[in-house]
């Protein structure tokens, strides 16, 4: 499918989705968010896709929700119209792993979109922030919730209350991003990580995604039980036999998602 605000390429079992509103630093307007939801839903349904990489430009992953589009909206518009809820719920329904490859600004809704992905690989130019406070609003897509779980209360308060930006080094140190690489290596690193995931059993990678996400939503006791039952369930798959058999036979596993 062709999109106005995205460039989508599928190769070697990886869907690369690039946000493409360069004139607005990839600000998230309603067209971009609904196209992103559609592209991710399409990638979820495409058997050839086993991992997804979401990225922006060198200058901006995304500089936030589109202030020009939002500024004149009323409470009735945003609450009554449930602004962005269907789009973000569609993103949350994707079961395949999504890597955010972040260069430049990831601000407001841009930082929140990166946090909706399963992990973030950042370039050394990345800048993260929740500057909504400067616009007279609070974050609305996880900036007070996911950020707090990732970096803790103190830094989440600091980021949300002052609106300051966090550089890549601080973001890695704080647990917001999984790794930082030189800007020139960002896409190669993200695609290599995606390839590493794509050759695994998809049953296993989807189970891992569900289980790690469960850790944020439940008690340790319930989470450990959920993880153990998933572990038990893996023994009903051919991929467990193949993975362990390949290890014992000292060869590469050939997973079949069965
Ligand atoms: N929206 C619209 N346009 C934006 C934009 C944004 N967020 N960010 C940048 N642009 C546009 C600029 O207006 C400018 O356009 P022209 O003037 O050339 O037409 C162009 O991109 C280049 O930007 P600058 O000229 O400002 O570039 P600089 O390098 O000087 O500065 C910057 C880069 C990223 C520091 C600066 O642009 C900036 O501060 N941008 C705004 C960052 C921001 O405040 N982001 C938070 C937005 S609020 C919701 C859930 C979530 C949200 C909303 C609702 N619901 C659940 C309902 C989220 C809210 C937000 O994200």
C-alpha cells in the first residue's frame, strides 16, 4: 500500500517503516498516525514480515504531535472524538517485535511513540523529551506512564515538569534506550538486530514480547506464573525440538513457526 506520510519497505523478512513528514520534523498528525496504524497492521498480517523497524529522519524521529493541527481543537473535539485512541490501540495490537531506530528529536508524542515500540536503538544525536508542559498540556500517549516505568519517578518528573531534553548517553544510562551507536551506524545496527530476531522462531519471539510486556502490567508472582506457563507451552512446538536438536547436533536451527 502507498502512504502519504510513510515510506515502507519489506526486505529479508523485515518491514522498515520510515516516518516521512520532513517539513514538520515528522510531527504526528492524524494522517500520519492512521497511516502508521494501517502500515503496522499490514506488517502484522504479512507472513513475510517477522520483525518491524520504525524510524524517522536523521534530524527527527518525530518532534511530537502536530501542534498546528491540534492547537485549535476543543475539549469536545479531543475527548468526544477520542483523539488518537484507535491509532494507538492498533499499534498496541501488533504482536511482532518492533524496534524504534531513533536519530535526532524524539519529543512529546515522538518520545511516546518510540516507547510504544519494544525497544529503542538510538544514535548519538538522539534527543528525548516530554516538553508538553511548555504548551500548557500534559503528555497523553505514555509520557507520564511508560517513561516513569522505564527511567523511574525522579527522571520522569524532571523530564515532564521541566520539559528538558535528555541526550542519548543519559537515555542509555537511564534505561530508556537499549543501545547507542554512532549516527552513521544507526540503520545498519537496527536492521542487524531485526535480522537477528527474524531468524528466530516467530512463536518464540511473540511469546517473549507478550511475557516482557506482562512484567509491566502485573505482580511479580502472576508474571512469573505467566512466563512459566509460556515456557511449558513451548514444549508443544516443533521449534523447541528443532532449536534444542540443532544445538546438540552443533548446527544452525531452521525454525518453521510450528
Ligand atoms: N508540530 C508541528 N510542527 C512542528 C512540530 C510539532 N510538534 N515540531 C516542529 N515543527 C515544525 C516547525 O513548526 C517548523 O515548521 P515551519 O515553521 O518551517 O513551517 C519545522 O517543523 C522545523 O522546526 P523548527 O524550525 O522549529 O526547527 P528547529 O531545529 O529550530 O527546532 C525543535 C527543532 C524540535 C526543538 C522545535 O521544532 C520544537 O521545539 N518543536 C516542538 C516540540 C514539542 O513541543 N513537541 C511536543 C508537541 S505536543 C494526545 C496524546 C499525545 C499528544 C497529544 C494528544 N492524545 C491522547 C489526545 C502529544 C502531544 C505532543 O507531542
